[in-house]
RNA sequence: GCCCUCAUCGUCUAUCGGUUAGGACAGGAGAUUCUCAAUCUUCAAAGCGGGGUUCGAUUCCCCGUGGGGGCACCA
């Protein structure tokens, strides 16, 4: 166990989004890399905007992503620790004591019912153009931050600021710093949007007579289209959404690792253990990264492809169960388990994501599958596909026809093609259209085998009629 | 407006002064295949502009431009 202690400190004021997830991930990676401690702290001082629902979302999303926390609220096997409570709403007494300490030291004072942190230095009045009012400023040297990612950053903090609101509630800056002090946090890894708060925080640390921890400000994730950083309202911003859509968490985590970090070589898809081994703060990029759902989808597909068939079927079933009932999903869930598995196994190497499964497998589960008119028109425009289909129908009807293996079906179709001096494809395309309504799907032999003799014969007859 | 920060293909990125500037996603073409995917091959695609420093700058420095963040009794 190293002395490194990092924390992820979300506030439950909205859904858990991808930027927060990456901040959590980088903290977690650093803790795991150093053998340190990953703390989850809930910053719920804003009583107006907090909600229990959002808190649950945070727990669930972190768990789903596999970001287990060593200290923090107890949820399942996560959490615990000797530096609690880990919810700021339960730490009021600690904050009061620390504010008192600042008052005693002459570093805080009351004004307009609120408590302000006092900067030390010569005071003067000046007009602020932005806020259109006269403000009181203090001559202090700029704060120097030796950021682990961005290097040396200087920022001037020249105004006293509120640390306890007039309603008695402590402000973010105060609680954040007090918690980091009392929880012995050694590295503050957070989004770049906090970089400009850091000067306030450094003053506070010094006000408490504590050496500030190391800072590491990670770049932001920008929205895919349009200006600005990714926010909760943007398409693809919510972790929950990926969970519902059947994305694999390991794929999302891998993708997130690569947004602002890389192993230093060409590797992209890599096990989390390798990332943990190689991850370090100086390796994190300094520039913002634009979110790219295509690359995420590709990563997801790559992980999907190497899933064991068994796991894939389990994931698929879970997905179908979560979906609102439709003819396809109900039929799929009502279907024989072995049949469901076989269908899913045919789909696994073909789909880009779990969410494509219902659409991809409609014709396996219902008779209400649509016939793609474009495919039909194109196919029917040349040769005599219906004649081929009739020939195949006869062959399949024969009592000696073996439809129990792909090889047998392939042999049957090939000998038929040879006999009639046409190509295998002449049978394949029209049969596929009759059985599935499209020109995409698993191999025609597998399709016939899995659908089974009865269904196949009925569909071909119906199609010919 | 002020402060901070960043800058390589459309996107994510490699390069720690000397490279035909590499990889991945997306896009084009081809191969393979019973279709569609996957896979493989391949093509196109980048150092924001201007000054320096240097024998030599994508790389170091300055200015500009552009992007991003912040400037609350929100977190």
C-alpha cells in the first residue's frame, strides 16, 4: 500500500456523464497504478439540486464501469474507511470546526451574513467592468501551481471570497479543501475546468497551514458536434445510456482511457491491467479531446467479437429483457432457450452492438418480418429466381433431405446447382430474401438449419404464392 | 472585458531538434465470401500564421490567430 490517496468527488445534481466518468477513471487508474487508495466522496452540499436518485446513478455507473472505491459510502463491497463520513451533507460539524479555526487565525470574517476567506495583503478599491461594480481587492503574489500534467501555472487570486453562505451552508471551495485535508488526499486529479479554482484552494490550504497536495488537471471532453465541452444534454453524454444500450463496460473504459492518454505506442485495444501498469500522470495529454461515437462503437464491436458465445448470449438476453415489449422481444424471450442461443450466436460476429440484435433477428422470432422492396426488385429483375426457389423447395421437401448441419445443407444446394447448371448464388440470394426479407444476414445454410424445416418450407411456399 | 490554458490528417493520437511525419476511427478502392458484416491489402488525408534561436525546427522562445475553461452566497 503506497501513501497515494486520490478521490473522485461528484455531486449528485444530475445524471452521471462521460466527463465525470473519465475523471473517476483517471483517479482510479492512478490509485491502482501506485497501489494507493481511491476515495469516493459525495459533494452534496447544494441541498436544492441534490437528489437520492442521482446518487444511486453514480454508484451504479461506477460499479458498472468496474471502478471500485476503497473508501467512501458503503455500497456492496465498496467503501468504508476511517476518514468518513464520506458525504458532505454529514460533515457539517467538521466544516464548522475548520471555519472556526480560520476565524481564530484571523483568516476569515463575517460580512453580509456570510463568512469570507481573508487574503493577506494591502487592500484597494477598483471598478470591475465585467460585474459593473466597485470591488475590494488585495495585493498578493500570484499562486504558483506545479501541475503534474500542465506544468507550472500561475494565477492571481486578488479578492476575498465567500466560504460559508448567509444561509449557513459552506461553499464548495471550503468543503473541498477541508475534505482533502482531513482525508489526507495526496493528489487532486480533476477536470481542467477546476484549474481556475485552484488558486482559491491553494490559499485555503495555506490558510489552514497545510501544504497543498499535488494537482493534476486533465483536459476536457468536447462535444462531438458544435462548440464547447460535453455536457449532460449532449448526445451520448450519459453513462447510463451506454449501459442500457448494451455497450460493454470494458469497451467504454478502454475508449475513455484513450481520450487524453495513450500507452506511448500504437496499442489501442488493451486489457485494463496493462493500462494500470502503464498509466501515469505525466502521460496524460494537455489538449482537449473531441468525443467520437464511431470510434467507441468500433471499440465495442471489437470487444463483442471476442466475447465467449455463452457470455454473449447472456448479455443479449439481458438486453432483450430490458427492452420495452415489442413483437420481436416478446417472441425472442418466449422462444426456446437453445433456439435463442443459436440465433444470437449467428448474430454475434455480424452486429456492431447488442442494440442491433432485435432488428437483426426479427425474422428468426416472428413471421412479421418486412421484405425489403429494393432488394426484392433488384433480385427479381434478372434471371428466374422463382424457378430456382421452386427447385430448392422440391429438394428441401424430399424426405431424405438432411437439414441438420450446415455442411449437409451446403452439399444439398451445391448438387442442386450443379444439376441445373446454375450457381450456388442463384439459390442463395432468393432463398435469403424469402426467409429473411433482406440481403444481409448469416450464411444461408446456417439460416436454414436454425430456422428449421417447417418454417423454411412454409416461408418459401408463402413467398412463391 | 479580464484571467488561465491548449494547438499534428475530418476525429483520437505517436514523434521527448535530424523521420518518406507513424498508428487508429471515419471515408475511397480492391481481395476474400452464398449475402451482409468481419478480416486482409491499398488510396486519400496533418505540423494554424508570422517572427526568432539553431547547421537544422512539428518539436525551444515571442507575437498573432483560433479552440477550450473560468471570472457566483453553483459544484
